[in-house]
């Protein structure tokens, strides 16, 4: 409306609403978050409510493999820029799946439970409220080279490699990277892109971090937080994060290392730059709190759990006592030229060289090393069967 001076006026709340709308449309932020502690983390431990619906959902102006999917405005803008850059490099990407409501995710999760059972469904699909798609900050991408499907082989294609090498430039990360299932809770998904903003994405990509690892770093007192996963011991955590058991015990005096619970959060020191001393081979080793035969063996070159057991026949790996002295076999005892397979994530063992549910007969756990007997195009043969090459690698 005009006032007596001929100047346009409007109600204050209308003006403020317009300002808010303009800011939300044009500020390139992660849910309007610049700081790390404002990034929205959604996973199996941090869920969204059933009524959570993000604001400003729009359809990005990109090619889709099927029906159009929506995202939050700022992440849609970034996706458009990324797709345009890919096209300029001769790479054609297709968007496949964006925002999903809580109810939609509930139906999708139940579909996978009905098809594969709950254990397998939990590795490939999120329960309602635990899906990043509900944030509106995610888009699954694909290509014609994989028949527009969402499959792990996308990561090996020209398009998948372009995404891995360039997504961070536009604020996206591959949310569930290869070999990090024990942290994220989900298998490798090279197609699942999460918008976090260019600065955050660059740091995550440069340091090969998951979002969980990135958000747990750099607290105000110089420590980091870590969430206990299945199979964790203080020794394993110290070895994985470049610290020592003694440092963990000092930072976490209220935790009993023998009764760690999945989901507990402990403190890790600094930036993890302190590497534990590597013990000498051919000597003895004194068992410390949190030690396991697997953990001890993995800290020596060319020493397997079986060799450690053979060198200590009177000691049960199930009942290790703090202070027990173990004999460590020398590497010369293992110069037989054998090759081994090491799991880079928890991976199903199949009785036959295929990926069917009926052929599963066990699990090779992350970090576990076993003898390599042979290989097929997609699987390694081990004494107990076959495992996927996506979650294992050959070592001497």
C-alpha cells in the first residue's frame, strides 16, 4: 500500500517473511548451517521424528532416471551445478531418489525386510526416521552404464569415478563410502550423495572420513568423541585411531574396557597423530585391558590369529587375562608365500560363488584375515566359502 508520501509500505511480518524466503533461496548453506556442529546428522543412533518435513522442497532442474524427486532448495541448486559440470566433462548423470517422507521410508524398509529379512535389510535400508532422505539433503544418482540402477558397480564406472572425484567441489559427499560399514552401519553406496556444503565436503573427502568421524573431531578441549561399535575393544579403537590404550583409559576413567556397550560414546585424544609403538616380532607380549587375539595379531606384520594360537597352545583366546604373557611368532615362521584376504568391512561368507541369500553361511568381520584359496570375477575363495571383492582385499 502507499502512505501519504507516496511510499510503498507493508506489514512488518510480510516484510520479514520475504527476507527469510530470499535468504533461504540464495544462501548456499547446509540446512542454513556453516558450522560443523550445525550439520544435521541422521543415522541409526540419531533419528528424525515422524512429522519432520524440511522447508523449501523443490525439484532440481536435472535429468532423472524416472519420476522427478525433490530436495531442499540450496542442495538442489548445488546438484544442478554439479550435473552441469559433469555434462561439460562429457559425463551424463541421472538423479534417481531424493526426499522421502517418514511414511514412505517405513513402507520401503518393510519391503526389504519382507524380501531379505531384517538383518540384511538393516544393512541396505534405513528404518523410518533413520533415513537421510527425509532431510531433503540427499540425492541418489545413477547412469545409463548401470542401466539406471543403484548398484555398487556404479562406483567403477566413468560416471561413478567422476562423482567420487568431483562431488565435494559442489558440497556433496559419498555418504556411505567403501570399507566404512562398521562406522556408518550401511554397505558401500557410491550413488548416495549427501549435501553438507563445499568447505565441509572438501575436508571430509580429503581425509577419507565418514560424516560420523568428521563430526566427532575437534571438540573445544582438543578431544574427539567416538561411538562404540560391535566388536570394539579399547585396543582396537586405539589401533584404528592412532593412540594408545593407556591414553584411552586416562580420558575415560568411568568406562570399564571389559564391559563396553555398543552405542556408548568415549573420548579420543587430539587429532589422532600419536601412533602406538609397534611391538617387536619374535618376542613376548603382555596382555592389556581390551586385548583380543585378533587385535594383537593385527599389530604385527605377517602374523595371523591361527599362528598366534599355535604359538600359545595353552592359552584360550576366549579367556585372555590381563598380564598374561604371549609368545609372538617371528615373520620367518610365515615365509611360505601364501596370500591372505582381509575384510575391509563385515561381509557375508557364501557357500557358493554367488550373492544369493540361501548361500550365506557366515560372516567375515572387518579386519579379519584368512587364507586365499582362489577367486572368481566378483568373489574371493577362502576356507569357509566365498566373499565379495567389494569388502575384502588381498595381502601377502
